C-alpha cells in the first residue's frame, strides 16, 4: 500500500479537509498515475452532500483526472511510464455482461460499474477519487490524453466532455440537425463546443442572457433566455435534440413543446428531486424523453481524440486544493466559467 495526500469529506455535508489515504500496490494489469489535475464536477457536490442518496465516507471525490503514468504492472500492454493519461467516472465493471462486451461498461448489468469514488471495488475496499496525489487503476479503464490537449483543460473532458459527447453522437447531432443545449455551465459549455464541432446548428437555452457572449464564442448559433415566456412561443417545434445539463427540476412539458416531431429531450443533468410529466407532452409528436450517462472507455477515447482534432478542451479556472470548499459554493451559485480544476501539486 502507498500512502498519499488527498482532500476528503469526512461525513455528509462536512467541509473537505486534507488527509491521507492508502492506494493499493500496483498489480499485474495496473497503472500508477501521478495526478496532475482534477476537475470539480457538480456531481462531486451531490455525492459529498448525499444529495443522491446514502454515500460512502470518508469520501475523496473527483472523476475528472488527468496525469502521467509513473509505474506499470508486469502485464500492462497499453501504457508506459511517462504517458499522459486520464481516468473518468469508472475504474472497473464486470467485463462479462452484454453491455461490457459491447463497450458500454457505463451500463454494466453484472453488478454495475465501479465508480472512481463513492463506490466499492472488487477487493471490497472503498474507491477514492481524483482529489489526491496518485491513483492506481486497471489499464482497461484508463484512456490516453492526446498530445494536442493540455492536461489541465483535458481533465474535465473525462466527465463533462464524454457526458455530452455520448448522447450527441447517439442522437445523431450533426449537419442538418438543430440541437439545443439547456444550461450553460460545466456540462453545457462542452455540449455547445461538441455539437458545433459535429456540425449541428446549436442554440443555447439559459435562464438569462448573462453568458450569451461566451455561448456564441464557443460555437452557438443562437442564444435565448428561458426566463422570457416569448422564448417558448418563438421556438415551439424547433429542435431535433435538446440536451439538458440542468440539475434542478424543470417544467418538462414546456421544454418538450420545443421539440419537432420525433425529437428527443435528453437528460444528462440529474436533479435530486423527482420531476412531473404530462404524458401527452410525449404522445403528441412521438417525442422521446431520455437520459444518458457517461460513455464507455472506447467512446471516451474517441471523444478525447475528437476534441484534440478540433483544437479544444474545457474552459477552466485553475485553483489550489485549499480552495475546494469555496469552489463548491461557487459552483452552486453558478459562479464559474466553466469548470474548476484543482492543481494536484497543491494537495
């Protein structure tokens, strides 16, 4: 076992504090990663504060990890010391179910994927995430960061990037398609960049026009305020896909009215409370109300290569580890443009 420094929540809703954790020895197929940067995802806050249900404490959040390989097991074939790599939201799965064999490890039905944190590994030990100096991960759940991407702006792609890329690809966002991104935050700003790069006509739907200049700069063709009732009248029946990155309850019926026939409203933001729906909102127009998680390992690599090929990463604000608790409050206040990234050298 290796002892490393980390920032952990000792209990639900408690401030994160510096501590030490044990990382397992590097096994035959493991890679040891020196973490360089770790993104702060809104889901870190949901889990650290038990907004999504009972959690495992102490909790070291962080599933947007970018770093450099410092040791490999004897059986490792995919990576070598010095490689620039990333780890996202999962570090294992059953590997045997239909979904795992199809490259959909995120939807593992053989016990579920093993989360990078707030989960229990196959060894029975709790998993600890990226707010730490090092992590040991099986090579099959590690991806390569292309040379064209700086590690700091690549880190958020391991969640925010793949969480938006996967549904946009699945619902065929591209030339001739009108895509709306609901919410202009950590996920939403990546949705705009990716949908634009895929060739879709992109509209941002945000509470206000406060971030309009940013949205247009990042690739949006149009920008509307959802606080204006005229928006819903003007855009009725417009979109092929609406990607909702919002983690607060919404008036789903109002947003479903913005879809064209056979359009899809896809949720990647996950509110802590149930939401209501009038089924006539989907029956009329044969509309789809859907959800999407992250992507599988192969698709995550594809996403990283796509972002590198198009010359973009996330828009970040780099912080020291001592600022994590303040950053959590700023995320909740929508006061970040657009992703906090922890410099792991400060842990």
